[in-house]
């Protein structure tokens, strides 16, 4: 019984391979005929397996104009700055954190830094500003802008 099943599976696989080859040949003939009818030079459809076909005609096989690209979402708007970002020259959160740490006599944790930022007029719409300060602290610590004095406490680097 198992021998018959394996023979049938092999037969079906051979039939599928033959049908795939016939389909590819007919597809090639169809595109050549369409290109001939439309007056577009035909190029053989050769492509790497698993990749989308590329076209010399801007994404269409039939001579369409190349797609014009505009600004990408999130790029600079007409005013020049991305929405939600501070223009150059204004103080960023890492810069503000360093100022608070430089003014502090002892190492501070994220909550104390947040209090100092708010005293200096820093505002945010974040739901958890302390977490935002904490993440920023760890990010700028990796670059050496601030130094970890002890667990959870940071200081400005010595000048």
C-alpha cells in the first residue's frame, strides 16, 4: 500500500513540474504577444526565484511613466522641521538633563532629574515622563554624556 502511495505522489510531482513549465512558457508567449500588440519592445521575463520582477519601464511592462516620488512621510515639512521635533538651537532633553546634573551637588536619580527639569520649565505630553527621562539617561550614558555614579544615580562627567 505504501509503495502505491509513494508512486502516486511521485507521479503527481512530475505532473506538477510539467504543468509549471508549460505555464511559464505560455506566460512568456502571452507577454510577448501583448508587447507586440502594444508596440512595446518585449524582454524575456527572467527573474530570480522569490523576488518580484523588475521592469525597465518604471514598474509596468507596457511603457508607463516612472513613478514620481515626493516627500516621504515624516520628512521635513514646509517650515523645515519635522513635526514634533525641536528646531536646531533649542535645548533637547539630553542637553536639559546635563544642565540639571551639572547644577546638582550630588548624584541624582530619574525622579529627581525630572523634578529639576520641570523646575526649569521642561514640559512633555508623555504619559510617563519619568520613564522617558530614565530611558534617555541610559541612552546618553552609553555615549558618555553622563556618568553612572551608583545604582540608579547619575552625575555629569567631570570637565
